């Protein structure tokens, strides 16, 4: 009954104040956060306590480590001086916060989260210490607003014992009083049917008169949070009967958590909190430490092995490049040139080898420098980042397919490029050997995509020096055979001549490239809907047609050749047109959460409105209390689903669980800073904004003015 009255009061408040009249709420208006220290000065090697103080606006709350049925706990990321370390958050005992049929655990009014910091064994007394923390939180009332605060504190380093700061003594005393204390007696967990009974042997508590009790489990899925917790006192034992969240699963043998008990005292009701069982370790992201002034860490042996393994693999990849038909002819030309000039001294021949190696290394290191510069300038720094774009995924698939077709002999790529540099490579001077190395790198690029992809992927995640080392290793592998031939001139006569074995190897190497294309198409299928995937597949067909037409044109008479090359160019233009439309065809419809529901995108909304179709937009988040209540009690009911279908209303659902710029923009456009937001487009220029607290009747009444799609169905349902 209490929960029902609470829901009705929220609904009445929502109806009394139109949602459109509510101004945007910013996190800073709702939560005042500060960082305070218990000591006035700190001492080297002596741990001390700091507090993250959060004062909430009336009727707003933040969450405990287990938020209950909904919500997110606060998180703290520390930026500390070198040598400092931060312990886990010490959580005060929470309160039960009912919202309609849900129950959440958190803090209203004010709370202080305590954290122990440990300084290094030595500190400079003349150097003040700067402590910084980034606090992330979710604050909720009728709506939920994610917020963050940058906190900072400067403390002196003292030589004597760390003395408490009198100005903060009362604050830390209250914060410690709110922490759970050891239980006054043994606790037991037993099972009665489908329910659990938590028993605490505490004769002193029982004698004082227990008025109420509540249990807060550390596990988020242990109990039905909203179910009543029946209290019984007898024989010096406090007993709470709890409802299991999943009765079909095996009953737990223990249930760690916090038990709060309210007892009588001469000064009135007194609340005590007891920790039962061991608390699980905090998540890794809850208290990260970033050493602001620490030197770069020395690589561990495994990390060094990873680095040298990557360099070694790059070196082997460079060696294998010499077997590729696009590189081998360039080397053969230069080697034959050296053979023709065998009368030169051995020292001169070796200089040719060094010049060639210099050209290769200069090209690869130049490429590495360009990538490092792009990374420093904030460009996309990894394939993982680029693969978030369907355009990039499709483009890579098309490029690799063309490379595979070249390896399979459908089209010849790189031969013309090799011919362009033929004049330089035939030159007998050292500059000819240097430019042969540059040319070998250039013509190797289409053949090295699998190797280069791995090298680039590793290099872009490493410091500049590591990137240069990996690329230099790749170049050294490419240059080594020629370098060895010039170091031992007699070995030039043993060089194998091109033959059928090279064509067999070339065709075999096409299949790993085709496998990569298949993987990229699978990635594309996860990003776009069926129509977008079909466009991507048609693009692959067009790339194959362009390669075939280009090769036919290369072998045909001049007039027919120009026509074939024109067809190839038209096919590639069509591929480009298909590719640029893929971002607008993301898998919104494929990612629908329920039957009749589509994922929200601005493009989809605009398209539906252009067609004149009615649309209900639900902007929600997994951590939003009100959103989940409205889902269960209104939007997911059979009556509302039937009404949407009857009137041809498209239901778009926007998930703001993670930041989404499109959803953020539409929230700001309608004066909101948090979810939920419900917009009903029914032909008018501006949508109707539904209340933040929904009932089935509210939604049905809002849909009533929209005419049914067909009169017979309307009559049947009425």
C-alpha cells in the first residue's frame, strides 16, 4: 500500500507540473561534491583518510555499491603523486529507496565515502602534495542524471605525526559512525521453502527493542529487493525472512551484506549497521590510480618478450615479402644489373647493398613517422576504432578483395608501378640502388596488407620508439636478402629465376586474403541491417567486375580497352556510392529489443516523419529507475502494444545507457538533461511530451486522437 501511495504521489506531481515546463537540471545543481582530508598534514609512509563528500538536493539520491533494482554506484578515479596508493571505498550503510514496484539502495541528503591513501616512505617537506580525483555518479529523482566532478586537494607534508584537522573532525566522526560495524553475534542463513531466513544472535539488541531491520546484500541478484523483509524477534535472535530473486537456482550457503537495525534508546530511535560476511573486492574501475609524476614503468619480461616477438614477426614478414611477385621482379632487375657489373670491386658491390637497404629502411621509418604524427594529432589510432565505421569496414573488404584477385591472377596490380621506376632501378649508381629500395617498399604495399596490418596495429598502440622499431624490423627483413647477396657477390649466381613455382605461391597466398574479406563482411553484418549488408555484398560483386573489366581492357585492342576501363571506372564509382550510404543504414532495425520496437536513430525518425507516420520515441537507459517502472507498468503492457499496432505507431527506443550524442542532442532540444523522455509525433510540427511517470491509461489517452489504421480492427477492439 505504501508503494502504491508513493507511485500515486509521483504521478500526481508529474501531472500537476507539465513536463515541458521543467527546466534542464545539471549534475552540479543536484550534487555538491568535495574532497576533504582528515589530517591537516601528512607524514611519509603513514596512511591517512580522505572523504568524498556528496550533498544531494532534496528528494534526490545517489547509490550504494549494490544499487538494488536500478542505478549505478559512484566511481572514483584517482590522480596521485608518484608513490601514492589508494584503497577501496568504505561504503556507509545505505537506505532503502522505494520507487513504485522497485527497491533501490542508496543515500539521500548527504553522505561521505571514505578512502585510505598511503604515501611513499619518503616525502619532500618543502613540496606540497596535490591530490586529484574524478568522481562519476548517477543522481535520480523522477529522472536520472549522470554527472561527474573534478575534485582536488592540496596538503603539506609534515615531519611529525599526522594530526587530525579540527575543522573536519566532526565530518569524519559521522562518516565512521555510518560505516557497518562487526556483528554482535554469529549470523546464520537457512531456507524455508522458497524463502531465506537470516538469523543474527544478538541478545543485547533484542533486549533494547528492535523496531525495524533491513538487509542489503552485496550481490545484486541474491534477493528480490522490493519484496517485504519480515522481521521476527525471539530468544535473543533477530530473524529476517527474505525472498529469493531466482527460486529456480540453488540456494546460497551464505549471504554477505549489511544488516541495519533500528532500536529504542533514551534519545529516541537509534540506527546501527552490521557487516555480515566478507565483502567482495571492489571492481577494478572503482579506484584506479594514475601516478601523475611517476617515471615511465620499466617493461616487465613478458612485455619485453611481446615487443621483441612483434619485431621478430615483422622481420620474418619482411623476408617473406621477397617471395611476392610484385617485389621479386624489382630485385631481379637490380641483381642482374649487379651481375653485369661484376667487374667492380667487392667493396663497391657491398655499397650497393647498403644503399638499397637505406632506401627500404628510410621508406618504412618514414611511414612509421607519419603514423606517429597522425596518432599525436588525435587521428583514429587503431583498427578497432576504425572498424566502428561501416564505411571503413566495407572499404577494407573491397581493397583486400582487389588484392586477392590480383594474387589469383584476375587482375595485375603493381606491375605498372614497377615499370614507372624501371629507369631508376636500372641505373648503376648508388642512387639507383637507393631508389630500388624505395620502389620495392612501394610496390610491396598491396602485397603486404596482412603483414602491414599487424605491424600498424601494434605500432599504433605503442610509444613512438616502439613503432619505429617494429617498422624498421619489417624493412630490414625486406632488405636482408639483397644485402646478403651484395655482401657475398659470388652468391648472385645462385639466385633462382622466376618460374611456375612463384605463380603457385602467389595463388595460394590469395586465400588468407579472402578469409580476411569474409571476416570483414561478418563485421559489417553486425553494424548494418539486411539492406546495408546487401549493399556491401553488391559492392564486392562490383569490385570483382571492375577487376575483370580492367584486366580485359589491358589485353584488348585500344578502342575495346578504353571501353573496358570505362566500365571498370563506372563500377568503382558505384562502389563508392554504395559505401557512403552504409552509415545511414546501421543495424537499428536488427537491434530491436522487443517485437514491434526499433532502435532510435535521428535518421530513422526523420524518415518516418517524412512519410507522415506517427512515432512514439522512448529515450531510456538501463540505470534509470523511472524508465524501468514505466516499461513494466505502462509501455510493455498488452493494451499499449495493441494500441500502437492498431494505430500504426512506430515505437523507437533510444538507449542512453552509454553516452550517445544523438540522444544527448534530442534531450537538450527539449530542455532535458536526463532520461526518461517520451515524445509522441502525430503529424504536428512539434511532438507531444508525455509525463515522466507513465501509467497505462496515460499512454492510451495520448494515443486516442490518432485514428486507427483500419476501421474494422478499430471496431473489433472497442
